[in-house]
C-alpha cells in the first residue's frame, strides 16, 4: 500500500526550472513535469500519497531524491 502506516504533516516545496535536468539522489535527472518527490528518510524508490489538506485533493508520487533542505518543509 502507498505510504502504509506513515503520516507527515507540513508544507512541501516545488523545485522547477532551476533544477530541471539536474541529477537526483537516485541518479536520474530531475524532471519538473513528472510526479516525483524528495524525502529525508523514505526509501528510494517509494510511492507515496501527497494530499493538499486545504482542498483534500491528492496524488501519488515516486520518491527519487533526498530533501528538503529547509527546516520548515517536509
């Protein structure tokens, strides 16, 4: 199951054009058009559900990188 047994609440970041094409921790290039994510501890790869708590919309993304590097982000 997607992200089974793990919940984390906080603000996410989005990295676009500046990082497009740069290598991620998994060794693949970052593609700003794909649904991928960075996480400090989740395994690479992992499939996780991300939900916007303001409108309850969610999608499944693949963890392929490490981060975030700002303390107030998840």
